[in-house]
């Protein structure tokens, strides 16, 4: 009986530890919101050109684990993107996720009407290279939207 209890205790401990380690590889909702606020402040103090250069840098201070900053204008044109430089300069307003959700259209509409919010969709994780559920926090500032997502 003791060996069964030891086995169950070790199993539960192992599950707890592995989940804690996996969670450390992912950003949290609070971290995503903080990164957006930090990015918006960076734009105001350094200017958009310097800020976008920093956001786009793979070694920059706005990429953390699976989180990165992106910036869109209100039409959906990508001004900065920490995970995919090929999107810079492209209008991504018609992008859809694997379930055909027009998440950028929804993000832009919410930004225009409410100023900030969260949106859920499925997107490739740049760290794992697999499609995962993602939640993105975004805020509108003037004629841009700054966002940062977390993978769940």
C-alpha cells in the first residue's frame, strides 16, 4: 500500500512540475498587457521609426518567449511584427485563422469602437511551429493598434 501511495505522490508531483515548466515557456495575459503598454510608451518616447525597428528585431527587448509586439494601422497594414518580418508593409485585414475566423477585422473593429480588448483565434506558434489557440491583447493609440498575444 505504501508503494502505491508513493507512486501516486510522485506521479502527481511530476505532473505539477512539468506543467509549471511548460507554463514558464508561455507568456501570461498580464505579461501581454504589460508588454503592449511598454511598447506604447516606447513609441511615445523614442518615436515610431525607432520603436518599430526595436519591435521587429529578433534580439530586441519586445520579444519574450512566445510573445512579441505587432503594430497595425487602422486599415490593417502591418507597421511592425516581431515574429514575421515578411508581413511588414502588407495589409492583413482579411487574414483568417484555420477556422475561417476574420480575427484581424474583429480586432480592428473592436479597437476602433472600444479602444482596447482581447481576441481569441488559432495561429501558428513561432516557438513550437504548431497551430495553437491564441489570445491577443491590443490597444489603439491614435491611428495605430499595438498588440501582443499569448498561446494557451
